[in-house]
C-alpha cells in the first residue's frame, strides 16, 4: 500500500504532467503535430476569379449580399500588373513584379517556373500552423510538362492542369499529385467540380481545431480554350471559339444584359493616345456583336461562381465556422470590351484592366463600409499574414488592408505602381495611379495623364496641358521612385514580413 506522502507526490507529478502537456499542445499543436496551435486564429478564404471586370459584380447577388454588404468594399482596388501570371505571383508573394521576377505568362519572363515557390504565402501560413488548400487555377503553364506534384506550402491540392485549365469541360486536375480526368457530362462542369471540392474541404476541417487558409481560383469568366500566354488583341475569325462556357443552368439567362456604355468604347478620337492605340481600327458592327456575345457569356459563367459562393456560406454556417472565417473576393485582372478600341485583351494600363472588385468580410473588416483609399493586389499577402499572425522572410511591398478599412483617410494619398511588358507592337509601359490622377509612360517616352475625377473613361489626355504640368512633374517623380521600390520605399507599404 502506498504511503500518504507517495500518494501526494504521485498526484503532484500527474498534475505537473497535465500542465506540461497542455503547454505543449498550446505551443506545438496536438501531439504528433509539428505546427503551432492556431486556436483563436481566423480561417481565411480567398476567392479569386479570372479576367472579371469591376462592372460585372452587378450580377453577383450572393457576392454582393454575403461579402459586400456584410463586409468592407475597397472602391479603389488595383492590380499592379494586369495579366494572369504576374498578378497571381504578386498575390502569393506580396511583391511587385520587378521584385518577385514574374513578368509574363510564359518563359523566359514568366510562367509558374519563374516563381520561387519555396517562399510564398502558403509556406508562411503552414509555418504559422495553418492548414492550407488550393483549389482551381495556379500559375500559367503549371502541369503542362507532366509534372503535377503539389507545389510547396499546400496541404490539400486540387489544381487544374494546363492546358486543360482553359476548358470548362474535358479538363484534368491534380488531386494531391494524382491526375483526375473529367468529361463532358452534366456533373463535369468545371466551376461545379471545383466548388464541390471547396465545400468538401471546408466540411472536413470543421472539427479539426486547426485554422485553415483556402484559395479558390475558378477559371470563370476567362475565355474557353484560349492559348496559354495570350492576351493580345484578337481577330474576329476565331473569337467565337473562345467564348467562356456557361453551365446549362445559366446559359442564355442574361441575354438581355448590355455592356454599360462608356465614352471610351470604340473611341472616336484616339489621336492623343500612344501610337499603338492610334492605329487600332474602329470596331465594325460584327466585332461589336462578338464583344456583346463575349460579355454575355462572361456574366453567365460568373453566375455559377456566385451560386457556389452561396453554397460555401451555407456550409460555413452549417458547420459553425462562419463567424471565425474571413472571406475575400477579387479577380486577378480585368478585361477590355472595346474601350479605346481594345477587344478581347487585358495587360494595358487603362481602368478596364486594372481597376477591380475587392470585398472582405469578417475579422477586423467592418460591415457595410466602403474604404476609398488606394488598395492593391500587392496588399493581399500582407493582409492575410496579419490576420494569421504569420511572418515572411521576404520584404513585402504592400500593406495590411485592415488599416484602410478602419480609417477612411488612410490610403487616399497613396500612389500605386502599374506596369506591363512589350506585347506585339505595344510598348512596355509603367504608370502611377492615385485616387484622382493616372500618369502613364512607355519605352518610347509617350505620355498620358488623366484626371479620373472628371474623366473616368480616360478620354482626355492632359500630358501636354500647361495647367497640369506641376501635377505631372510630381507624378513623374513619384513613378520614378516606385519603379525600383522595395518594401517601405513603395508608397503606402509597411515593408514588414508580418
């Protein structure tokens, strides 16, 4: 029989072990896990569409109601490089293209192989204890060489394999490194396949006790079967074959929707634009009809995304995760629909390609608020890291957007860098965009200056206006600094990796 002292000593040892065990779990997570515990940290869901314009949000009822009305809308959100791969690389690094090195969709200046994948957002979130999932499109060219292994940082990978990424049916995915092929049946519509996996993943994490980050990147409303790396102005001979494909549920349902007329559509006087745009022909009736058909197909393709946003919120609510989940909605870049005579393209630094939707719901983002300051895709990673309490070893060029949401005066004096590369006769361009002005220059020293307050469609080039020379000189100076900026030297950035 144990003595009284032995019993007391044993009880003390047990109590000590319980305390130590609790501390171990609190610091390192459940036994057998090498990650810190994320209890108390928010789940984070990023929804990023492909080639969606700011204007098209008007048909997304669930997005507007569940994210916009219940969250913060950033009314001056800009992508710094309006092309798929550079924009997505900036999202994953928090760096401008001149710092992360991804400046095109294809080699030698871009493509997924150009990204240093071992130091990106999902890697940093994993280190902070998060479960990470990527569902949908990754960077251009991924999987085209037959290598479909999971990139660094992702616990769950459901990645579209190029070139089948650009098919709404008859595509393939890599499910954690294993290829899965889909056909042309009713259950094979790409947005539905991806949305179903988002819902399954969220359900599977409900009782895990571990915070998660999920990046859902559907193809919609990107064109069907467009060549990877394209983006130049298309010809009418092949445009009909590249319309996005709506699901049977929505095909034809928005036939009455019209593209909102703008002063820049089929611009009558383009004499003050750079040479490349001056020589673009006026849009003939056939091309205008094709633009209208493309636009309708884009809206109808987006309706499937909106349907799944509703289902995702139902899942979050049903599994008790909604109150602890921050939801972000945006697009990688915009698209031209005849503005400045540009059709079926992006990459150029006008508003149709760079000014996009961004809404964030939950966490520190107040309900029903519009933040008017300049925000950008370079801010996405810093914001997510702040939410997660995570850090990055890189110097980040963006800032935490919760600061802009909390104070409407923040960001209103900021200038955002915009840039692209030479493309088929169009010169390499760089720009600075403020809440009122945009100044653009290119390698041929052609200049543009627009007062967006009075000229939101960018029709009146003020670069040679005598009364605007002081304004232009200030923007030229600021752009010169931005072109080589890094971290805190980028306007409005905090430069920190956390």
